[in-house]
């Protein structure tokens, strides 16, 4: 992966300015890559003498509570004091990490858009970024935004600038966005970066345990319920979907992040090439899509659910009822298959 020398120069020039007021933001329903990349990049910025506020639109999953610096993150949705809005309004620079369009910030979008003077920097690995950023590091070939942040730090200051604290944060994103190094974009460059993180002394088994073995009993029982009762197969067993209504989630004491990974499970079935998860919220249905091989769920999400993401991992929304959403999905899958896009 080659970073633009021109954009590196522009970023270096920006960061050379004294004591900037900087905000980092990441997407709604922030995951390990969003949180890890934001906190690690904030460490770099603070090391340069800048004032940094990390903001997320809504709460991150509880199994990330252990991450270094997580207490500094301002959750916009519950920010009664208005710290986030004040920091954004006064920001000289806004770093946008792990999303490709300001609309992905949902309830935070308008606040970000209101600051028209701050330099807006994109650091992201999703396909087809929107315009409106002053400096752009958009690399869909990167396995995670944390890997991209590592590459930026290495290009700007050398790998020795990566502290153990930063390494823990970056490893979380690299690990989670690759399914513990099992998905696509697993390059020699990535594993050299992982080796560099390991050399700082991070305890990889502990990080894995903190993320993947820290769920609640309710989450475990919800997973069993979703697989046993709610998973459906269509298109001769090559496409799967499952859905959860709010009352079903409440039965299992659902918390933010509890459904993470559910959509991937159907892909453990040998014939399944594409999987969807429909999660009911008060005003809309959140859709997660996963695939393997050449099945392009980014295209599927953009075409049918006004979403997007990566080739094998994407998402979208529906403002229909759950049954209407599922019916639309089934029809869309059939059309997709008739075009030969399911292989």
C-alpha cells in the first residue's frame, strides 16, 4: 500500500502548526477499528502538543471498555454538558476515521457539517468516499483503519514512534476488522505491522481475551436463539439471513455490541456465500451484510439499501417494517442471483 507523498506533505504541514484544537470522529455504532484508530491517532496528536477531543456518535460496545484511553471518548448522544458540540465548533482540524461519508455519523453529522472552517482529514479504508475532505487517505486495499494509521505514523515519524499503548489500540482494530486475521487484504505488509506492534511488548492473548471472551450470559443465549430460531436460508441454501426485533433483544438483556459477529456465523456453512442480519431499532432497521469470494455486498448494499462498505462486508438501513425489509431483501437477492452475481 503506497501513501500519497503529496498528502503526507499536506498532513505534515498541518500538524507542524502549534497547538491546534483537534477533534477525531468515527462512525455510529463504533467498533474496535473505529475506537482503536481514533484513540491511537489522538495519542500521536497529543504527543505533538495538540489539544485533542475524541468523539463518537453513540456508545461503543461494552467489551471495549478496557481499551487504553477509552474514558476520554465523548459519546455525543449522552453528552449532556455539550463538550462534543463545543469541541467541534472550536476545532481547527477534524480527523474523520473509519468512515467514508459524514452522513455515517448519523446524529453527529449536522454538528460536524456546521464547522465550515476546520481542515477536514479523512483516514479510512471503505470504498467510494464522499467529497468534502481537504486531505484524503482513502485506501480500500487496507484491511483496517488501524493498519492505515500505523502506516501513517511510520511514514511520518518512523515505527519507533509507536508506543506500547498505541500498539494495543492499533492491534484491536487490525484483529477485529480481519476476523482475527481470517478475512481479505491479509498482506505481508500487514503482518510486518503486527510484528512491529508485538515488539512493543503487547500481550496478544490478553487482547484477544478482552475482546472475544468478555460477553454476557445474555449475549450467549441471544446468539443461540438467533441461530436456532431466526436464521433462514434461501437461493438453494447459498444465502442466509436472520432478524431480531427489539422485544426479542430485550428478552436477553441486549447491550450495544451484543449482535456483533452474528452475521458472520452463517458463512461457516459451506454452501453459504452471502449473509444478512436485520436488527430493529426504534426508527429504522440496521442491516449488516457479509459475503465471501467474489460476491460483492458493497454493490448489493448500495443498490438495494442505500448503504455500502467493503466488497465482503457492508451495511445499510431500511425504514420499512421488518417483514417488508425481509421481503425486499429476498426479492433483491433473487435479482442479484439472476444477474450472476452470486457466482
